[in-house]
C-alpha cells in the first residue's frame, strides 16, 4: 500500500504582487517612482553524459540569470529617466572618456563609488512587513525604454517606462 503524503504548510497566505519595496543605490531619483519589478528567473546548463544507448543529463557548472526589469513613472523633469540614461552612456563611452570618469567617481546613496551598484528588493507579507530580501550585486542598466509623447492622449495619462538590468549575482533570504 502506498504511503500517504501530507504536506506541512506553515503559511497559507499567498503572495501579493503589490507588496514590495525596491531601491537601487545609484538611482535616488528613480526609487520613489517604481511601479513594477520582477524576481528574475534563473537557469543552469546541463551536461549530457553519453552511454552506448542514449545520453542522460546531469547538472551543469554554469548558472544564468535573467535580466531584472523595473517599471517606473517618469517624473516631470525626467530626472529619473536621465539618471539611468547617464549611467548607460557612462558605461559605454559614447563620445569620450568624460562620462565614464564621472560615473566612476560618482557615489551612490550609500557612498559606494564605481560603475555598478547594489540593489534591494523587499517582499512584504500580508501585514506589510518585510518578509523576504533579494540582494542584487553589481547591478547595471542594459536597456532603457523610449519615452513617447502624444498630443492625442488624455491629460491625466502619465508616462511609464521600463529599464532592464544585468547583475553579477543575487541572493534571496528570509527576514
């Protein structure tokens, strides 16, 4: 007779997609306006072990992280869009080395200097208390969505924008 499996569930509350706080150290003008973000996916490669009859997979030795994307409202002065734009331009040296030198010398909120930044995503529980923490290491922007203007829109419609980041690693821990 098969054994019965009874799962032990400690928390029956489901994840609420609207309960999060996200901040990037190098983006003080953007943090307040963040509307959406994702917990990135992760995958690893697999190695095929050949046998005389078939190959079978085993775990690999490399891990790949999906890009981290946030959505934000663009402020009236475009200061949040411009700070991301300047970060991207500083990373790739579009015209000269001046933008990169400014970026290397610039400080984040915490005083950390350099081309990259750290970021934090807090997931809040049903009581709006931090429950999980995603720590992103050496994050940097890789794409910034365009801003579209239109004279045919309702005056109350606000501009949304997205930015995608690459990063060296991220860690998840329960708080």
